[in-house]
C-alpha cells in the first residue's frame, strides 16, 4: 500500500478533512489530495498526523531509567546522578547498546516518535582503546534504528575534556575520549550509512567537554549542511564555571563565535538571560528541550514565554529516557511553565491559542530542523511518516479534530497511538511494534545481565 485516506489529517495549515496521502517507493510523500472522497475498500483512518522527531537521545541510558531514584548520603544532584550513569556506561557492550537502542526506538515509535537524533558518545571499548572498527558502537545504534524502523540522525560526540579550561578527562570518561581528528574519522567511516532514513551530523558534547577552538575546527571540517548539536547551559554550576573561565555565560560564549545558525540544536538551554533568549531565537537555531529528563535531574526551567515571543524555534527530546513519549515531554513543558508562573495556557500565540496544537506543530518543525532531514510535515517531498490515533478510545470517540491534540496531550495516560508509518512502512499496528517480540527478547536478556552487575 502506498496511500492512505484520512478523514482528518494534520497538514501544515492545520487539520483538513478528507485527505488522501500518497508516497513513492523511496518512502517520500509524492501527492496529497484534499477534499477527496473515500473509495470502496480503501485503507482509511480517522486522525492522521506527522510523527514527532525525538531531538535528543542517549540510547544506552534507557537501561538505567528508574535505577537512580534513591537518596544518597549527601545532597543528590545532576552531578551525583552523572557518577552513577558513568558506572553504567562503562559496562555497555556493542551487542548491548544495539539491544537497548532497538527496544528504546520501538517504544518511542509506539508513542509517536518517528525519528531520533542520537547524541552518541560511547565510542571506545571498556578499557579506553578503540574497537577494531572505531565506529562500531555508532554502527550498532544505527543498526538498531534500522531494525526498529526508526529514522535516525547519528551525531558522534566530541568529548575531549573534563571541564572548562581543557582539563584532562577523568578515568571514568575514557570511553568518550575523542579529539577532532578522531571524530572526523568516525564521521567518514559512517558516511556510507547515509540514506533516506539515516543522516550523519556531529555534536561537541558541551562547552565543558569541547573547547571553542575545537568547535571552530570541527564545524569547518564538517561536510555540507549537517546537524550540529551541543549541550549548552543545563546546570547553574556549569554556567558559573563558564563565567569563571571565560567571563561569559555559555550561550554568550557560543553565540559570540558567530557559528550558530539553523544547523544547530542547543540542548538544555535552561539557564538564559534575556539577551541569550533573543540571541538563540534570532540565530535560527533550535532549542532542544527535554522536559522529563530536566525534571528528573533537577536542571531548572526553560524561559518558554519569552522565547516564544521572540519567535524562537524549539523541539523536544527524551534524553535519558525516563519517558518515551512526546505527549509527556509536551505536557510537562507546559505544566512546568504553569507551576513556575502560576498561570495557564502559556505555550500559545495569538494565531494559535490551542496549547496542544501550538506545542505539537512547533515541536514538529523544530525537531525536523534539528534532524537535518525532510520530516515533520504531511507534504510532498517529505518523509512519509504518519501517526494514526485510536479514534475508538473513549477520549477521541466522536471528537472534532480541533480538540484532538489538546485531548491527546492533556487528558489521561493511555497511549492513543494506534498505527505508525515511517518512510511509508507500517512499523506499529494496533499499538504493537511489528518486531516487538524479537526486540523485547534481546532486550530482556541484555537487561538481566546488566541488572546482575
Ligand atoms: C550526557 N547528560 O551526555 O549524558 C549528560 C551527562 C556529562 C545530560 N547532560 C554527561 N543530561 O555531562 O558528561
Ligand atoms: Zn544529553
């Protein structure tokens, strides 16, 4: 099948009724009919919308979700969590990262993510030497995406230093260790994987882990318009350390390079002053917001209202994978602002007052831009990625399309995603991932051995 009739489809201009979506053998939309009529025996759905890009993922961290929620002796923080996370990171083998990523991506697909940006830094073997194939770990993650049917932007991470001022890496960071030459070699090794489903970009980890001169060198060496992601200002301690080192805040320091443009995704732009909010917005870069992880790690709140007012672009990611659902990211993005500002219906603009619709459409566009791929629209030339919602669920029964997104995002916890197409291929049907049994059994074996550690 290469077409689908939707009684209601979310097109770029909003919900449109009686739409037929067509795609070609490459998995791109090649015709969108509007005001058309349902034909006999045609495959039809009630509500069809574009799939969401998950713009920030560290796939291996899926295996430790739920395992770090116990108070330690002193005050717990992002930094104590990070020590625990490094302990897990030291154990993951190539087979395990593939099993974990496949499980994660299948879960993400079941919840309506159809593409992922993988911020991948587990490059080296446990002892700190490169594998015989230096890109082995990245290749495994790409193989997992292929297995699950998820589109992927693989972003090999440059991680050279332990902190500002080019401080030597800690022993427990040895698997991440790379310099610019090594990252460019990894990217070159991965070039052959590029396809309609796979893009290769790059990610300087943070201004702690990569110096400004390295970032300049990396961006200059990068072929063409590839996505560039960075963790920017997640923790106050990191902002303070950046000021102590450079006299400037991290976003200021990065923007002052003049490098930041539409290729960039600034992940965790949590701590911003007013000028930085304007600066990111006018650069055309995407702010990568990972609400559930930011909540889990105690990062702080993104200044959403000012950023929206400045016309800033944003998308969402599940980062450490305490959640695998775009609904939860978008819901908590809004709820965080309501709690912070003691108000309601914050994420909206005069032209779009429905919060769910504003959030979903904005995150579709921002996520797609951050992926460096043609995603996020039911339009000709874009990847045929379609999420079909379960119109038989009580929440959606008899609903008008105008209320679908608000209901999906703000009402209840049932997963309303019924079917998912990626690159024109059905990967989730009736709420089940089509490879679920195999993927889950490999993950089960992997997680049992990790838990036994
Ligand atoms: C990461 N996590 O890359 O997984 C980081 C911690 C680090 C978040 N920034 C690792 N949420 O800072 O070295
Ligand atoms: Zn991250």
